[in-house]
């Protein structure tokens, strides 16, 4: 497969034996993403309920819920290293089937430690499917189509944030915490069914050159200044996202906003604009270049930060909209950049990027959680703003590569 074990010629991507049209292909890519990562952030909508259930602090519960990012960081690296030897379809399929196991067990987790371990296990499975799908897209899409394919995948990620949180809040409010996790286990299995019927195995036809070892390929990527900067930008993006959408939940349920559990779920309609704006990330990169597109996205996110310090609900919601739009758009641009900037071993490059991205979420959850507990929401927002500034500075290092504007 191109850019993995060695440059290879491959068959075209097919769905049920037929080449999908652009709209159908984008829908399948987006729905696969939705069902792959719907567990990741949906649990954030019920953070206050979980905090009361386990009788712990917001920071402790925030770290436990976001422990999935540790599993995702580990799995992204492992899958990246083993990528040349993993059949894409079979790997994605098995990851989604196995994901249903820890999701089901979360319904009966007796304590916070068990809950945390199960969230890490979820992360291992989600990231395996996520990384293999990104590698699959990078290999099977032309340079022209790659931006749109990655944007469709990230859009599915956005939709999982919106719909997953709404569903989670509704199920918990109606049926309780345990039923919530059983329902999401069924969604994991639905994702496996989708992959079984839509992703066909792509057989390599002819290897052109010998492949370097995974370790050597990883070092080569880290020696590339542009890829190194992209990895760090991914770290900053999820740092910002986790910091915002984990701890704002506690702001929303406290005075003066004082939202109820179901109201908190509806708040996440703030992700609705991101579902549409993220689709244009590929076109924005093609027209403006990667750096201007990411700078614009980060600026939009930064505009939302002071609004979230308001005591008025509409202002807070508007700020959340801007942070969501900006971070998802920047993520789509950065993901597409990595998929094309890595001239070979794209599976390893995607795995390294995702490991950096998810590790940023873990660090953000822990560091910003401490700021929130000790110094309050204003200090937490200041930490989020600092990460956006760092990401903007790093974006200047994304240099042009052949066939793509930077």
C-alpha cells in the first residue's frame, strides 16, 4: 500500500463492488468516524452525574473520563509501528467489535479505578480503528481527494460529539447511567457492521522497494520539521478541546447558569455549526494553503474564550460554538497535512500524529483540571488560550511540500 510498508500499486476503493460517488463516500467515511469515536466525548455530557455517582471531585472525574485518551495515544503509536503488517479492514472491524466489551462493562464499574481502566481500554480500541481508517484514507485517496476525505472523517467526529452527548444525556436522564453504556456498546457493534459491508479489503499488487523498520520510519518523520510541528499542533488542539468541553460542564450546572442534566445535553447543539464548517476544511486548504487555514481556525477558537467567562448563557454558548468550530477545522487541516506531507509510511505518520493529539488531551485534562479545581474557570480558560498561541506559532513551521499549498 502506498506510503506504508513500501510504495505499491493498489486497487480502487469500492463499496459493495462499486466505486462510490463523492457524496456517498463522504457519508460512509463520516458515519464510520461517528461510530468509531462516539464513546470518546459523549461521557463528558454526564460528567456531573458521574461525579455524584462516584463521589469524587470534578478534576478526578475529568481525568477518569478522559483516560481514554491515554489508551488512544498508546494504541496510535502501536498501530503506527505495526501498520505495515495490519490488514486495514480486518483491523478496523476487530477494533470496533472489541470496543463493545469495555463499553458494556462501564455499566457495572464499581469504583473510579475500574472506570478509569475501562476508559483506557476503550481508548485502545477506538484509536486502533481511528488510526487504521486514517491510514486507509491516506493510501487510497489521491492528493486532490485526500483533503475532502479527511474533512469528512473529522466531520463524523464532530457529529459524534454533538449527537453522542445529546443521546448520552437523554438516556441517563430517562433510563439511568448503566443503560447509557449498554446503548453505546450497541453503537460500537453497529460500526463494525458498517465496516463489514462498506470497506473492502485492498490487496497490494506489487512492492516497489524494501521498507524501513517502523522505528527508522518514525525517526524519519520526527526529523521532518513540518511533521514535527504538525504533531505538536495536534497536541495543542486536543489540549484546548478537552480543557474547554470537560470543565465547562461544571460551569454550566453551577450558579448563575444552573442548567439541569437534560438542558446540559441540549447545550451541545453548539457542535452543530462545526458539522458543516469542517466539511470545507479541504477546500480552504486548497484555496488558502494549510497555514492560513489553521491560523484562521485558531483565531476563531480564541475569539470564543472571553465569551465563555460571561455570566450570560447565550454568550457562553456562543463562545463554545467558536471554540468547537475553530478546533475541529484546525484538526481537519492538520490531519490532512500529515496524510500528505508524509511521503511514505503514512500509517506510521498518522499513528504518531494521533498519539500526540490524544496525549495532548490527557495532559489538558490533568493540567487544566488542576487549574480549575485550585484557581477556577478563569485560570482554566487562560491555560486554554496559551495552548492556542503555541499552536499558532507552530503553524508557521508547516512548510510547503510537493503537490500541496502550505
